[in-house]
C-alpha cells in the first residue's frame, strides 16, 4: 500500500511538472520540493591503491571518469521549472544561496582516508572550480568513516545553470576526484570500493490546471 501511495504521489507531482511550463491564466500556483537522484559510479580501490597489502602512508588519486547525466523526461521537466527567485526561499537567509541542495554519500569498505571533490557542470571543460555555475562540493573521509553523507545549498548561479540545462535538454557532466590514503596500512581486494551516490533536492514552480 505504501508503494502504491508513493507511486501515485510521484505521478501526480510529475504531471504537475509537465504542466508547469504551460501557465494558463489565473491557474493555482505553488512551489514544491522534488528529490532527484543523479548518476554516479563506484571507485574500485584496486585501481587506486593496487591489490594486496598496501603499506602505511601510501596515497593515490581516486576518481571516476567524467560522465554524462542525461537531462530528459522527468528530470528535464523538473530542472526547467526551478525556482530562481531567492525571495521564495525560506530555508536560508543568504541571498546568494537558494533552497536547492546537492547531497553526496560515500561508503567505503576499507579504513582509508580521502579528500574528494564532486563537480557538476554544464560542460566537460567546466569540471573545475573556475567553471561558470559549476557546483563544487568538497568532502573529507576519516579512516573511521564507513559511510559519510553531506549536503550543500546551491548558489543562485548554479541553479541558473541547472535550469538552463533543463530548458535546453542539455546533459550535465559529473565527476568526483581527489586523493585516497592507506593510513595505517591495509589489504585491498578486488571487491573493495568507494560507493558514491548523489541526489539533488530542488524547488520547482507548479501550475495546476
């Protein structure tokens, strides 16, 4: 029963997102928060630190290659209806920020430390801190962190970039990169990995016919 209700609610909100771009006069309007997962891939520790016993203090770059997130279907309709008016956001008093949040969760199978940064951009060349509207999300993992989650509020510039991607149906580029350290020394197997999940919670304008 819970699954049916969840699917019914998702269908209703999705339909609202589809109609949000068609604004009939005097139609009821409101803002709604939507949770959307983004595609990521795990990092195999064997490709970072190698297989076998790794001595203490060994560090290496850890990353997954730049990958495309298609902006189509529901995700595209949601992004093109993002609320960009800062006055309609009550979750923060900083006018440079929006209501929209990006969440990152990293799980690891070995007690390594890591200093990583997640990048989300509208072009492969913008996967760096200098890209216009690029989302830059740093996160640190201690050796004792089996799983760590963090979230950041997006800037108005980043929200405008996401909205433009939705309007043009242009894919986004996503990459996580940084440094991993073996700390006290570990044994790495082929099944060891850094598992990464990302999602965005955004506020959209909804129009109901």
